[in-house]
C-alpha cells in the first residue's frame, strides 16, 4: 500500500488535538509521517502534540489560516499521498487503509472522499447537522471510513 503523510493544521486546538492524534496513530494502515502544523496557537497546542514524541512532527508558523497551514504541511511532506485531518476531528480506525486500497486500484484516481458523521462535544451546542458525500472518485467512495 502507498505511503501516506497526514497533515493536521491546528490553531488553539489543545482541547481536541490529543484525540485527533490518537485516531491517526491507531490506524490499521499506519501513516508514513504525521505532521501537525501549529498556526500560531496560544493555548498549548504544541505541548499536546509534543506529548506524542517522535511519532508526530511539529511545524510552527505565524497564524495564516487553515489553508496556509495545510500548504505548509504539504511542503514538508515527502509521501506521494497526503491525508488531511482537522485538529478537532476524528478518524475511524480503517480510514487510511480503505482509502489507500481504493487509490492503489487505479493510478488515474486523484483523490478519495468518505462519508462523514457529524458530532458535537458536550460543551458545544447540541445542534445537529448533516454533510453528504458530495464527491466520488472514479472507483467510487470506499464507504464509511
């Protein structure tokens, strides 16, 4: 299976980053590298990422927004494939394995998307919202990953 680097842009994400990183590091298909791009946080985000030691690389930058942080992570990546995770989101354990399997079936596939399940932390509003699977790769979606 293909090597995949994971890029996590993070701005003041100390509250959730621990869980996000745990979900990446427990993947059935291990990430080649996990890169947290700290986007000028002031809340201890870097300290949370540093708890994971050498398994997580930290790139610090001045605040420029999530897109700029993602681009910084891409520039640092060496893998042929990059997966993005927001610092307040979680992955299911087979996410990378399912997506890598789809990508490995056909070199013409440029990207793969998954279904999303929305959830709210207890301190946030209980407002519920849905996201739909809006894009499909040539081979289709790998399903709930």
